[in-house]
C-alpha cells in the first residue's frame, strides 16, 4: 500500500487517515471513533472531524488505496497540481468522487471511484508526496468521461487557464490514444477549446454564443484599445469583425460597486462603437433568451458604421493570450499581468 507522507510538512492543514488504535496513540480508540470528533473515510480509516474536506484533503484520503505505479487522476489530480476551478463538485454543490487509477481489483468506495485503465509509470508524477497522473493525462481523462461536450470543453479550458497544459500538448496526447472510452468527445472538445478563457462560466457563455445563437466563434479576453492606443477594457468575448461583445456577470458583479463598474464599462464600449451583451448568473435558467439577445445585438453591430476601437495591441502591450506566452513570463510579469487570477 502507498503510505502517505506527513503532508502537513508540505501542505499545512492536510491530515492522512489513520486506523483505529486500541491504545489511542496512532489513531482513535474504537469508542472515540464512534464519537463526533472523528470522521470515517474509505477503507475503514478515520480523520478528525474538524479537518476541512477540501479537494486536496479528499485526494489524500483516497490515496490510501494506492500501491506502486498507481495514482490519482482527473479533477483531483489537476487540483493537486494547482489548477484553479477544479473544486470537486458538480455545479458547486454536489461532491464528485476522486478517481484513483489502480491496476488491482480495488472496489470503489464513498468518496472515490476506481479506474483500471492502463497507466504507464511515465505518466505518474509525485508532487508533495502524492502520486498523480501528469496534467495532460488528467485533463484528457476529464474530457473523455465528462457528462457532455460542454463539460469536456470547460475542463480543458480551465486546465489551460492555469497553464498546466496547452492545446497542442493535449492534442498530441489524444492523437496517440486508441479507441478508448470517450475519445471522440475529447477530440471534439479540442476543436472548441480556448487557452484564454478565464472562468467556467465564460466558457459556457461561449457555448451559448456559438451553439444556441449560431454566431461566428468569438475570441476570449482580447483587450480592446482606442485608435490612439489607450486600453479601454478586456471583454470576456468579442467578435473582432462586427464588434459584438459578450460580458459575463457572475455573483461578484451583484454588488452596487460591481454593478456601477459594469455600467461604466458598457458605456465605454458603446461609445467606441461596440455592441455589448451581458449575461448574468440567473440567465442560466433561460440561455435561449441570451441567445436571442446576442442575435439581435449582432444585427445591430453589423449596421454600426463608426469604429473607434481596435484589438491590435500597441507596442507597449504584453500579450498573455496563450499558454506559451504566459509560461514565458518572468515571475514579476506574472504577478502584474496575471493578477486577474487572484481576483478569480
């Protein structure tokens, strides 16, 4: 069995599960384990009940079943590697199981599922003591087993967001896979994915734009400038041909300050000849309504004759629209130019 190292030395707050100990030294006594101070995990192990059930903690708890050449994959592997947005839930509420790749006949238990697919040892990396599959394999697994194509695209977009993978790296990996489960969905997701989406909801809005509104594919988070080179804003989506702009307003935009900033941004875009359309969190109840607004706005955008904007950056601008460009940044540049990630 893979024995988790003392994770608290590398990632404070994480606790490895322990067995019941009659002496109460290495774990709780049997009577203590039945009390409120302990929580049961898989394989008959226990952790203190006050340990937060974070994605990383869930990965640690699932890792107790691992032996040599076995690892954690999928969303949990990506989260352990530092990917944002992989919180281990469906829709931010229902928990998703951690997936472990085990070559033995290990049964799935509450909290984790078991995949017995082939795993080459070269696809395993040990990070802070935990064996996980490398990012390209983990995100490909997510894409293949996603509930739908939209979820597969979202997984790939968000792995690119954290610069763990590039589209080219995932494409090369998928190309060498055989006829495995979900391979066509992974291929389809690659066609529609983008390296510069900043949130899962932005990716979802892009789907409304292209699939429901049937409009030409927009570009993601492209900065807009005045004709004399002043940066006006960076809309979530933009059609650089017509000037149609898509803005996703999530929960952080619901405050008075957020709403005021959004209104000013809309006014700035309209003043330049752009046609913005906002989508709100409540609009997921009626995405068809958003599609109709986009179609109407696209028609108006095509009739606008004044164009006081451009997406061609001035010489002083540092582009960060691809994984390769973001990886190439110096650390001080990442802190400055990728600060939107801290806000997210």
